[in-house]
């Protein structure tokens, strides 16, 4: 009976280590997220809204989050870093839609679905015709 218990304990320990290693690998790999948001503003008006809205958003994140952005034509490249986690991406503005492609590293990758949902919600509010 004692030998069986030790064998079972060894097997459980190996399974736990394998699960932990798989979780660590999953967290270390960047998770891609793509969100598309339709709009009726036209390309330039959408760019103007995004420029002002992105600035307001980064202002609310606090000093612990470092955000950089740069524009190349109708495309904004950006990255954000906080507590050792990184998000990088690009935002392409078209006449009728905006496409956001984001790479989430570490723990942010585990929240990809929630982050995508939030981006779609906030982006739609920002780009709605007023």
C-alpha cells in the first residue's frame, strides 16, 4: 500500500510540474488579438478622434503604465508596459472601419478575450457619430 501511495504521489508531482510548465509557457508567449470597429466618420475624422481619445485614455492609466505611440500615415503603432507586462500593436484607420492588432505578453495574454471586448466597446463609443 505504501509503495502505491508513493507512486501515486510521484505521478501527481510530475503532472503538477508539467501543468505549471505549460502554464508558464502559455503566459510567456504573446497572444494576438484583432478587433475591427465599424464607423461612419470618414478616415480623417476617425483619425482625429483616435488621436484625442488615445491621449485621454493614456492619461487615465497612471504613472505605472508607460505608453508610446507613433503615426505613419493612417496607421498608429503603439506599445504599453506595466508591471513587467507588455502590449504592442497597430491600429489601421480605413474609410469605414478601424482594425486594431494587438500582441499581449505574459499575464495580459491570459486576459485576451476580456481586453478585446473592452477595446471593441470603448472604440465603438469613441467612433460613434455625434
